C-alpha cells in the first residue's frame, strides 16, 4: 500500500519542461509502417488510404507537389515549403533524398494550418440554447495539455506496454524482418520496438489523447542502430515513450540521433528532424529496427 501511494504521488508531479521539435525537409514513411497501414487502415487515421495510394505510385517530381521558394530577406536560414492540399499525401515523396542542410530549417506552418483547419460543415440553424464547448481536445490540435493526470496516464501506458511485450526480433516473432504489428491485439508475447510504439499509440488514443499529438519517430542509437519511439506533443513540449528505458524523457534529453518522424501524427506526412541533437555516429546503420 505504501509503495502504491508513493507511485501515485510520483505520477502526479509534472516533468521538466521540454520543447517542440523543429521539422526539416519532407521524408518518406518507413515501409514497414506503410505495410501496417495497408493491413490495418483503421489504426492509422483518416489519411491511411491516401498513404497507401501514394506508396504504390511512382514518386512525382518535387515541383509537382511542393515547391521550395527562395528564403525571405528577413529569414535567410528558412526554406518555405508550399503544399497543395489536394496532393498532400504525396508531399512525403517530394524531398527525401537527404536530411535538411546544416543550418537550414523548413517552414511547416502552411501544413500545420491545413491540419488544424476543421472540415467545413453544412450551415445549420442556430441552437436555441448556448452550447458549452467540448471538454475533449478538438481534432487538429497538435498538442495536448500536460496536466498531472495526463502525465500519470502517459507514464502508466509506457510502463504497462513495456512490461506486457517481451523484446524479440521480427524474424523470430513473424518469420521475416520489418513487420510492424500490434502484438497484444494479435495474442503475441514478443515484439520489436515499432510494435511497442503502435501499442502505446493505440492505448493513448483509446484513453482520449488526440492522434495529432502522437507521432512515431525513427532514431539512431549510440550503436548506430535504427530504433522507433513514440513522441507525445504537449503544451510543455514533446516527450519520448521508449521500450529501451522506463523513463519518459524530453526528446532533447535522449542520446538518440533524430531522423524521420510523423508530422502532427499524420500517417502520410513525415519529415526529417531539423536538428539531430545526438552524438556523431558511424556511417553504417543496421537496417532492422530494435
């Protein structure tokens, strides 16, 4: 009972403030994630179908779907991305050859404005009584308020999923490499890092967190291995849910080199991290996600 009380008290306190990760150039989603969304589109959000279509088509030229204009005079280190909303799912194919140049960041404000724009509804007659605002965050919100109960939920989900799944290579669990899956839903006991990520994302959405605040990210570890984690974007910054540690940390406090990540939880929009943060790694990278 004492241990339970101490755990509850610890969960109630809030963590140190983090920051929101700056985004670089558009990037391609991991093939394993694309295949997962093709198998289970309901788990990937409203743009899962568009992601599947884009993945099966040849990559268009950059000018077909996005243009990178010259930097504005007052912002010499900013490249502005201009997106066509009708071809939004293909933006991820536009500029994925390499991470953004050193010292250059990309302006994703137009994309965020698009994601945050609520769908246009048919006009309706005014309600006779004033309607109170909804308690839950609206769709399109890129962050979720970090209250003590939210922080306790995030930590609880991270711990429960880490305990529920035994770390196991995909080649052993599924008989082949790079299978993204929901092992607990499938009745399996083992899984790879991306399986932990998908289960945590599913649990947090079911608990009420908005999909737009939950982004999958691919990083490099100190050993140069690819690894997947889940980012939770709050009004206090972004935090990392990771199967390699029980701690939920600010993204800048990890030892990882940040590579590709979702843009505001979108299935079809991915970007390079504008700042790697982590230490320099050997150029060789293992293909499998740990």
